C-alpha cells in the first residue's frame, strides 16, 4: 500500500513539473488582456440572451489567463461560446480590490451580452476572489454558479517565505479576509462547487480546499492523483467543471457540502 502511495505521488509530481514547464512557455501569451468581441450591432436582446450563460475564468496568484488554455478549449468544444478571462495585476495587494475588479467585469459582460447572470471558474486564489465578490459585494445576484479549483477556503500554511506579499497573507489561516468569508451569509443565491485534490501540495492541509459553510449551497468534489497545477488542465476535472456549469439545480443541500466518492484522475 505504501509503495502504491509513493508511486502515485511520484506520478503526480512528474505531471506537475511537466505542466509547470508547459505553462512557463505559454505564460507570455497570457500577459496581455484578451480582446473582447463586441456584440453584433443588430443583435436583439432576445438573441443575445439565448443559449448558455457566459463563463468568466479567473486565474490564481502571480498567474494569468494562459493557465486556462486547455479548460477553455474543452468548454468551447462542448458548446460554450461565451467564454472570457480576466487578468488582475500581480501587483494587486488586496484581495478585495481584485474582487471589485471582477465585479466591474461581470457588469460589463451582463451589459454587453444581455444575460442577467454569469458563471465563474476560479483557480486557487481566483476562486477566493470570486467567493469574496459573491458573498461580500453582492455578486450572488449576478453569479449563478461559482466553480473553484484548489481554493484555500480555510487558508493554507504553504510558502511561509512568501508571506511578505499581502495577498499571500490574506490566504493564511485566520486572516481578516478569511474571517469575513466565514461569517454569516444568509440568503446567498450562488451555487458553489469546490474541487479539491488529495495530492495538492499547495493547499496545506489539502482539506482547506473543501468549502464548508452553513449558509451556502456547496458541492465539494474530491479528486485523487493530481496536484495543484493540474486542476485547471486535467481532462477529468474539465469534465467535472462542465457538469457543474450545466447543472440547473444545486448539487447539495445548503450547508451540507455533500461529496461524491473520490475520482481517480491519475
């Protein structure tokens, strides 16, 4: 059994290194914000709102939109045509400021597309930013489903040497931001889906990426055999994200955080 665990960990680590190498190559392509296609000038409001909700992808700490190349392609292949990304500056020093930026982008998407609601997918810190927008800035009236991949809901103790950065401190257990998010959120309308991996070495402990809150409608999804960087890349996780976005009803009773059997994606 121990040998099997070591082998699985070695495979996951090798995959993380391969993904990191590929991402470093792609990183420069995602530095500049994407160009947004304007709505056709003759499009009617009825035509604009026809079809699925727009999806906004939000990257993690010191990352950019290039992390979503494969996930975006997967969503597009399965019928999602309103997919956009948002870059926030690596110089951002307050998660709340990034959440306000997200809010402005959501309003712009709603005005441009005619859709009353959007879906958001956030990786790591991106999920925490989106959650703050939903819970604390009224975003639950505009975000139907929030999918989070490897997000430190209870804080992570990894990267102590990076704690000089304000955003890293806000991701530490007991931070003021995390205390805000742990507070009451009665009537929150957004559906939350949180993917967490048992081999995520950035989330310490790994269970911090589970979202447990008595006022929220939460569906936690445990995956096995991959690390933090693989979450927005792996095809099995992408399939789970698509399923979460396509669901029309909450996947769990509010506050219960019901969880399916672990899915091996090694």
